[in-house]
C-alpha cells in the first residue's frame, strides 16, 4: 500500500480531507495498469471473437430495473452493531458470533442493509424520483438484449460485453482495493439456446459454461499470473443463487489474511434474467424461476430461432427466452492482483 502511493500507482481517496473509507484514486502509473488490463480484456473478448458485441449502458437506470432484477428486495447484507465499542460488522463474517474489535458478545440482532446507493433524478426529492447507482453492469446488458440482437442481427449463441463503474455501499470495505465502494467490472452475458431447443451438433449450456471457465482462467495465466496462485472453485449447492445451474469462482491466492479470494465468477444463470424483465411470461415459468409477474415491462425479451425444427411435428421456427452464461470479473480486483 505504501509502495503504491509512493510510486504513483494508487492514492487514498480525498486524502487532503482525511480520506473517505472505501475509495481510492489511481495515479499516473496505476491508471495505465488498469487501462492496459481493460484493453487486454476487451481485445480478447470482443475484438478477437466473432460472437461478441460491446455495450456501454448508463449508470443510472429506471428504478423498475432493480425492482424486477431482485436487487431492491434482496441485494443486502446482514448487519450487526457492537453495543460495547459501537463498531459495525457483517453478521455472516463474524467468527463465533463475537465482535472482532473488542471480542464482546453484546451484539444487536442482525438486520438487512441494502447496499445500493440511492439518489434522486430531477429537482424534487420524492419517492417517485428515486434512482440507484448501479451495483453491477449486468442489468444494462439484459435490458438491451433485444436492441443489440436486432440491431446487429445476431444468431445464438452470442455475447454482450461491458466494462464500467459500479457502486456498492459496503458495510466493511477493506483490504486495500480488494473491497471498495466504487469499482469497475468487466462483464459478459453470453446468450445461448435452452437445452430443449438445441439442434444436432450444437453445444449446450453446460459445455459452454465449462468452456468459459477454461478461457477465463487461461486469460490470467497468459498475462503472467502464476497458475499455482489461481484455482477454480465450484460453488456448493447452498452457495448458489436459486436460479443458478452452476457457478465457478476463479480465486487468487492473495497475501495475508485474504488467502484464496474471488477474482472472477462464471455463472450459468439459465433463463432467469431475461424472463425477469419480460412481460407476458407463462405462469409455469414464473413459478419455476420463483419470479413475480412483470406488470411494467413493455416487451418480452425473447428470441426467434428460424433454424429450429420441432422433432415431433417438423414445424420450423420457435420463439423462446435464451439461457445466459455470465463471466463477471472485477477490473479493480484484477488490477490489484497484477500489482
């Protein structure tokens, strides 16, 4: 940390006023490292592939995006306060249920704390004008799926890539730039056919997920990260989101107490996300994915497959909501890893 400041890589944010916890500024050399990293990612995943398009979506989005994505209700951490030393901690990070500062067991009951930063759009502060600073770049991709697919005349499978700033009101930012309140993501949403619509010889979502895990792991190794400091860890069933078919985390062996910690996650999210933002979804699909009916969306984010042939009737063509494989990397974390 001292070296990064002294050599012009990373400075504490707002340092002349005592700083602001969980924020950092990238100096003359640090910004070049991060820009090189983002350029290498974009080159490998957009320029060198013929099945990928780029996107730069707005940071501010309609509040309904976050309502139907589930963030407004569930994007939260369990929070506890220590009654003795007044410190605040994530309940799921405590060992033996004690305060890590003073070892007291006199803690408040856990309560959920939503991590999205709230702001208002327009001159009047009211409930109707609430907006959020995006906590991930993925929803901008999902909201633009039909726009990109139709404008670029894409056939499945294809992906949409995006690099951008995201914001999370972390309870306990720390470990230098590993966990901050403002950071950058490098995300891909790779859309593919659901298993029931595959034609002979086409790769299913399981195979595509495995291929993405290998490609993303090798990207770090090719750029010089020691392979013995990397590992692929499949999430256990109790870790998985209810809609995820599988998620593999690429973890790096950081120094100190962090040990092996997540660098990137590659998830098979099935058809959850596009379904969540679609109107006129059949009740059985909503029930299968544990989704509420979307009464506000103006469109159905589906895809017309003119190559599909029904094996029973021979009828050509089918309309369905695609599956998605999501390789999600942190540009900020990756920069720390290379440093």
